[in-house]
């Protein structure tokens, strides 16, 4: 394995340290939950029956700090996804008497609305279930649950993500990598080629089209450079 190959990382194979290492992401996620929970608990004060930190924040922290380039990890999906899901879950809890049916409807409707609003965030599915199966204290709080703890939780988590990635030299919110200019040659891949393959696969990829193009054309540039050397 060459040095370049050993530096390549995927979610299934990541180095320990460095900008793409799992250790900085793990530290950042832990610190973010610490800060978010500490501030939220202090703000909640004398209301011990209410959750000051909703459980899906843990899943969001993994995405934001370990996979910050994912479209699911960006600030709008994190904030919009949880708020939409929480609102849908509370609505389902109010109008649907059967808990199992309320949870199922909440996840389905929240997923549809997040997709339409372009803020799909997988951990928000947990928020939909959490609010659809609301505890008596959460149910009594009603729509105020969106203002606290959901909104402070997501804003604090995003703020921690912005600060941590700036400190560690990461781009967050993720900015698409510039696509290198590759002169036309026999092996040139047109952007339309990628679009055609994505249409044939008929799958939603957890990476933006722009990033896929940047990867393809960067590899293409290396192949061309090798052929010309």
C-alpha cells in the first residue's frame, strides 16, 4: 500500500489522528455533548422531569464531528431536521391515540417534510419517535418543547461544530472542493457521465454531486499526468 493509499479514509476505515482521523472527531463529539448538556441543564433549572438533552443529539454529534462533509451533517439539516421532526412528533402525539401508530406516522411524515425542506437528517427520526411517545412532562409542555430543549440543543451543537472544525482546520459548513480543469483526452469523464450513472443507479448517495465530480476529475487528472510522464 502506498502512502497516498494509506491516507485515504472512508467511514469504515479512518486513521486515528489528523483532519480525517476518528480521534479528533470523537473528542469533538464528546465535548459538544458536554457543553450542550451542561448549558441546557443549567438553563432548565428547577424542572427535573423534563429532558434537558434529547437523546438524538448523540447521533447528530457523530455525524457533525466525524463526518462533517456529509450532506446530512450540515447546519440546516441538523437544525431543520430536529425541529421539523419534533413538531411532527408532537402533532402525532396529540391527534393519534395509539402510541405505536403515532410513532410510525411521525417518522414517515417527518422524513417526507425534511426531504421537501432539504434538511434530511437521520438522527431526527429519533426525535420524531421521542416526541410522538412523549412522556407526561413533555406532553404537558406541548409546543414549548420546541423552544426548549430542542432549539437550544441544536444551536449549541452546531455552534460547537463550527468552533471545533475551525480549530482543527476542517471546512464546516462543508464547502465543495474545487474541480480541477482537465484538458480533453481519450479518458475524459464528462459531468453528464456522472449524472447518467447516478440516474441509472437510482440511489441517494450520502455525498454531494459536486464532491463526487471533484473526486472523479482529481483522479482523472492524476491518471492523465501519469500517462504523460
